[in-house]
C-alpha cells in the first residue's frame, strides 16, 4: 500500500542522503558494465555461440567442459593429412607440413590464452556478479522494505496525531444518545493511545531501518575494493594477451623465414625443365617476376679485393641498376644490416629493388636515395 501510494504521489517518501545515493548509482554502474565486459570477453574468447551455450550448460550442471580442438589445430591436422596424400617430399607437401606445424603451435597458444584469460579475468568478474552483487541486491531489497515500513509508520503516526488534535479541539457534548455521548467523550483518550502506539512502532522501525542502512552502506563501499581487484585482473588479462600475440608473431615470423629459405629450392624443382634464364626468378613470395639485368662479366679477382658476384661478394657501390625492370617494394619489418653489403630497412618505407644474375634468390638489390645494398625478399612486399 505504501509503495503504491508513493508511486501515485499520495504518500511521502524518506529520501536517502546524497552520499548513499552516489554509492547506489556507482554500484549499479559497476554491475552493468561488468556484465557487458564479461559477455563481450566471452565472445572474444569463443566466437561460436553454440559452443558458448554448451559451456554454459556444463557449468550450470557442475560438470567438466569437454576439451575442444581449436581451429588452428584442426587446420594443422588437415594440412598434415593433405601433405601425406600429395607427398611429403614434394615442395607443396613440405610447405603444407611446415605451415601445419605452425598452425598447430598457434592453436596451442590460443588454448593457453583462453585458459589463462578465463581463470585470471572472467572468473573474478563472474564471482562478483554471482556472489558480491547478489548479496548487495538482497540487502538493498531488505532496506527498501524497511524504508516502506518506516514511511508507513510515519503516515500512521501523522494521521493519529491529526485525529487526536481534532477530537481534543471540538468535543461533541450535544449528543442525546448515551452511547454516542460516551464515544465522543472518550475519543481524545482513544486517539492518545493510538498516537503512543504509533510512536512506539515508529521508534522500532526507525532502528531497524538505520541498522539495515548501515549494513547496505558497508557493502556498497566495498565496490571500491572490487574495482581494485578487477584492475589487477585486467592487468593480468592484458599480460596474457600480449604474450599470446607475441607468440603468434614469432611463430609466423619463423614460418616466413623458413618458407623464404625453401622458396629457391621449390622454384628450382618446379622449373627444372625450363630454360636456364628462368633460374634467376625471384622467390615464390613475389607477385610477379623481376626482369634481370644483362649478365655482368666476371672480373678477375685482384689480391685482397674481392669483387665478383659469382663468389657471393657484392660491392653495392659498383652495382648499377638496370635500364628497366626495377620495382617498388614496401618493407614489412625492420631489418638490421649484417655488414656493409646489406641495406638496413625500416618497416613501411618504400624502396626500389631489382635482381642480378647469379644472386641468391632470397635476396634483391635495394636502393633508397644514395644508399644501396642487399635486402632479404621475405622482408618485402613487391608492388606492381
């Protein structure tokens, strides 16, 4: 009744102090955003909604979630089986095996990351929503009932005092019937007893309300500790995610280097029946063939001055770019030159590249302004 009259604007409502209202608003905000972060993190770790529903059911049934193969591990399995069918000794089979091994490692890293994030981040958030927040909600409901009881007692006391004042101010002694006269004469005393009873109930209700308000206040102030705990969990989540992406990057970088070393052999095997000039083609990672410059005659070696490309020694200052056949390339990763014959690279910069007869197919000549030197093909994206 009190709640309905408050909603209809027919009854007064006890207002909580501003600090208590701020604590309530802060708690509600924490609960709402924690739910959203929890749900979206679950989507990030497991994009498949059916798998999430299955895990939820297993958790509610208090049963262990069965181990599930990651997408990377499944792809690795398919690649390995395909390599066995195509022939593990063929260039395609060897590459499938290498890529499959890397995908398997990526799948294992993903599994470790999901496990770590679930324990260090999702579990604390879920514990807050299912533990601390339920306790806070329960105590808030009790406080709401205590406040309604308090306001009802205040309204009852207010009505009793108004009736007592009215009976005391205008006693009805003109009644001719004895029964009505007695009731009128004793009305003031009756309402006085009603006022005393209402005041006693109000004191008890006020005490219960104050006690419950203090309990709820302490729980709401504990939200600050919850924020500190979630902050620590967030740091752990970021650290595990950083390690996961660092592992993935290192695995893919190693794979790219391995494929770069294999590319020369694979091109040679697949083009063994082609004319000899085809041996100067760049690695398979290039999107098109770089035209080679005319053959450079080998100059006899002078004592102490190596200057032949055939011997694997390149003097960048003596190399002249071809009249045609140069291409632009974008650098994918930073590269530190090992010696003076190589050109140091910075990620995302543009350089000019071309090939020379007799060079290792894993390398090209790169030019940047007045600087010139050998650059690894695996660090470049050749542009049309």
